[in-house]
C-alpha cells in the first residue's frame, strides 16, 4: 500500500473540496434544461481541473508514486465510463427522452443519478479493498471478472439489435408494486404513481450498480491503496454528467475508443494475474501503457472516421 495510514487531514483535504464542488455543480443545474456543448465542455474542464488539483495535493503529500496511482485510477474510471455512458444514451432512447423536446429531461435524471453513482462506487471499492487484502490470489478472480466484462463489451459491439430498456427487469419490478402514470408533461418522478422519468432513473441506477461492480476489480488491480482508489474514482464519477453530453455528441467521432478500452481491460486482467503471483509492473510504466492504449483509440478514430449514423443524428 502506498498510504498505509489515512489521517484526518487526508479525509478533509478530499471531502471539503469534493462536497463543495458537488453542491456548486448541482446547485447551478437544479432546473432541467437542455445542456449545450459549451456548458458540458466547461463543466468537464472544471471537474478535470478539480481532480488535477487534488492529484497535485497527493503529489505534495505522498510523492510521485502515489500521484501516479491516483492518475491511473482517475484515467481508468473515465475510460471505463465511456461504454457505460453510451448505455445510458440507449436507456434514454428507449424511454423516448432523446428527442429535442425531451432532451432536457436527461439532465434532470442524471442530476440524481450522479449521487447514486458516487455512493455505489464507495460501497464496491470499500468492499473490494477488504476482499483483496484477504489473499493475493483473490486478484485472479478479479481478473476473470475483467475478462468477462471484455466479453460482454465485445458481444454488445457485434450486436446491432438495440435493447428495449422499458422492459428491463428493474423497470418491470417497480411496475409490479407501483401504479404507472405514462405522462411526463409535469417533469416529475411521481405524479399519481411513478412516471417514466422515475422508471428511467431506476434503470440507470441499476445499470450503474453493474458498471460499478465491473470497474471495481480494474481500479483495485492498478491502485490497491483504498484512499487513492476511492478519491480517484469519485473525482472521475462526479464529472460523468457533463462527460455524458460530450460523449453522446462525439461517439461517432471516437468510434474506436471502446475497442481501446477492451484492449486496456485485457492488459489489466494480465496485470491482476501477475500481481497475484508477486509480479508488479512499475507504476509509471502502467500509467504510460494506459495512456498509449487510450490515445491510440482516439487517434485511430480520427484517422479513420466512420460515416455518420443517421438515426443518432436525428435523435440528438
């Protein structure tokens, strides 16, 4: 572990600016509205600067190794979020919330969804940190989970048939116990029963639980230190709302990024297995490999652009 002892100053150095930034972001976006590219880009940059400032604190307080691990955790969480956020887009599409007249409702749902995303990551990373310290061979199990995630991503990329999330098991479960009001005109989650907005929120939260579980072994494999795992993951998760609106607009441009993420996950799985048997790749080398793989996906996407998806253009 890089930081074997977590002091009160470490907790406050993270909690105070993080909670303050969350309240400012949510406070400025309380009212549902269509999020412009300029607003999404500005807030994505703000969250990146906040995360970078905290990384600088890690560097000053604990040195370059800890800062490198923090950076790897942050980059990995952002990279893994790419495929997850595209799934959110498909959920919104299933509920008819991508058309211009209803697009602002995505923001209202993500406003609450981000809070759930933060809580789920704290829970899974906390549990994972405890489990991994029981035995190094637990990492082999984590490696299998990562490879299973790659298999799911590969299968979904080859499957052209879109999933109807209005029939997702979580949605059907809520319908069994609640009256459903199909109207969304009042933009409420509850109105003489649950509305499609609430059902969409439930579906997104349940999917995020699965995403958080999938990403947990990856972050643990690279970072290992509980403090760095949680802080890097939460700084990354806090900016997902703004990143969502950027990625949906640019997903056709960066079509190869999800392929790069799959390659990255395979690398992480082998790193996990190596760590289980006592072989640890230098942190700076791991960070370099992560950066090269993701940069390659972006460069390849720009070098070999794909034809625009007519359906998506009309939806957004």
